[in-house]
């Protein structure tokens, strides 16, 4: 391989790694905001006396785990280095799971919305 071709391969690889890193950071950011919102709602329910702390935190934990379960399971399966055909199928399942999780997040009520609407 010529030196110029080697540099092209390195540059393309670096760009792909950068794109993958950006996607990972976006996913982590989404998860962090979702989890913070779920926790804030749980704590708000406790402060308002709508639920005791243990129940509210248990509900938060369940909602958080359910929100990430499919994506986590698929990612673990992909990390086992399956055959190419299975890996491609897992990528399709992952894309669908991300779409479902995003739709679920968008459908959740905005915390505090009912409190502001009542004023």
C-alpha cells in the first residue's frame, strides 16, 4: 500500500470513529436527560405527598430499566461479534428499538405541565 493510500485509509477510519463517538455521546446525553427527568418526577411525587420515597424511587428504577432494556440487550448481543448477517439484523433491531424509545420519550407528559396549566 502506498503512503498516500495508507493516509487516506487512516483519515477515513478517523472520520468513522469520530462519527461513532458523536452518536455514542448523543445516545448517552439522551439517556442522561431521560433518567434525570424520570428521577425529577419521582422526587416531585414524593415532595407533593403523592407517593412515599421508596415507592417513587422504585417506580423511577422500573421506568429507567424498561426504557433502556431493549437497547442494552441488543447492544450486548452486537458486542459478542456475531456473524455478519446476524450483526446486520441486530443493527436493524437496534434502530427500531431506538425509534421506539424516542417515541416513548416524546409521548411522556412534560413535568410540571399540569401545574402550569392549572394557574
